[in-house]
C-alpha cells in the first residue's frame, strides 16, 4: 500500500467505495470531463444521467481505466478505489478490471458456450483451483444474474443463441464471475425490449446487496426506479449529485430542473 491508501476514506461510515477529485478527461485538445468530484458508496446503485454527449459514459469508463484503450484520451486528477489511486503506475489495469466489472450497452457474449462465457474471467485470473470450483463459480454467477434456471440444461450451447435479454444477463453473469467489488453498467437496457428491461432492472436492485453498482442511463424513469443516488452531467460538468428522490423532486440547480422537465436534452 502506498501513502495515498487512506486519503478521502469515509471512516465514519465505511461505505465509500470510489472517490474522484478534480477528475478531467481530454480527447486530444477537447476537454470532455471537467473537475468532477464525486463519492460513490458501496452496496448502492448510483445513476449517471444527462443528455447525449454530456460525458456520463466517458466518466464511467474512467472508473475501470477503459479510457486507457483510446490513444488520444488523457485522464487527470485523482480517482480512488478503496482509498488507492487507480491511476498509480503500480496498479495493473487487468487486475483493476477484475475488481471493477463492466456491462456494455449492447450485449456482447463471446462466441463460446454459455459455460465458457462465464468461466472465462475466473480462468484467466486463476480464481478456480479445479473443475468443481469452476462449476460452482459458473452456477453462482448465473444464479446472481437470474439466468441459471433458463440455461442450466444447455450450458454447452452458444451464448450467442440466447435472446437479447438473456444475452445481457449472461454478460452480467460474466462480469460478476470474477467477484468484482464494483459493477459498471453503460446503458445496459437500451438494446432491450420492455420485458427484458424490467428483468434487468429487478436484477440490478438485487445485485446492490453484494456490489456497488454504477449505471449510465438515458432514461430518467430508469434512474428513478433503480438508483439511490443520481448524478446529473451536462456539457462535461457534474452539475448535481445527491439522493435520487431529491434530484428528481427538488433539484438545486436550474440546469437539472430543465433537463428533468424536458426543456434541455
């Protein structure tokens, strides 16, 4: 552990999971994220809302260093997971992404069996000592993703053969299989029909008992349904952050009110 380990840790509650201070993101000369300060708590769903292009997905990708894969992208400021700076050169991004899992907008199962989709992460991270361990991890992950009963008799069938909603739940099972502490979701329901969306929303509510969940959504109704805290982004700025009920019923910034009432966005 380095000397930064306990900076900004909320020792009174012990619930702080991720903290960002003066976070900036640049794409070349473009300043995409400006001075974001936020504390994300454990065992809670935090929603990022805002108009298209406001920076919510860009900031989400900072939390597991996915922006590292973009050559022209530069991140400044400090982002900490459990008090440790995740951009410290000593932090291995691959290990970080095992701790901070991600589910993308479009379901993207690997061209492998259902079993191998879920087993992939535990295999590469050495989380299973033998086949029995792996079987247990796969079953537990599929149960956590509310998919086990639907696929338990066809685990060797291709994951790409599932319905869209099942594929997204398979991707959630794959993300939780490495036993992450944080689960990032980038508009996980935008490609799904209303029934599949309702299933995933119900699942998100269940997952927060084990994980800190951060969801980017274009749907204010979804944010209101699934999250306990909401952050409103606009033009690369974090405008307002607080309890979800307060953000939607009593916003303190006129830009938030304008977005919620449909005047901007």
